[in-house]
C-alpha cells in the first residue's frame, strides 16, 4: 500500500508547487546565509532536494552536470542521500576489493 504522501505527489499541481517551493528556498539562500550558523546551507540543500526530486528538467540537467564533474556529483549524491549513489559506491568498493584480491595472488 502506498503512503498518502506518494499518492499526493502523483498530482501534477502538487509536484509543480513543490518545485516552486524549492526554487523559493534556493532564492532565499543569500538572505539566510549571513545569519550565523549553517542556515544557508540547509536552506539551499532543502530547495535543491525539492527541485531535483520533483522536476524532470532539473534531473536531466543534474545528470549532465554529474557526467561533466563526477567528483562534485558524488558530493551532491551524498548530500541528497540518493539510492543510486549508494549502489554505485557499493559496486565501486566491491570492484576495488576484487582487484586487491587479484593482486594478492
């Protein structure tokens, strides 16, 4: 059974609203940044998460960015706690472990 939140986010108007809220949070970042503490980073991350989660256009741009800048993309994946990043990291570690085992023989 799907949760009520997943059912709600299947509605196009709700998804569009969440993208708008994400864009507003990203735009608010420079105003929150000067306040002491990590507020600006948190506001930006929340906005970026909403935009990437609910905007197909932003997802395509993000994939293009990751291909161009893999190390920066890895940081973004880590920050967004993306499942694909977790799987990719597990595969990379398994390959490294296998390569080290082959060198040992």
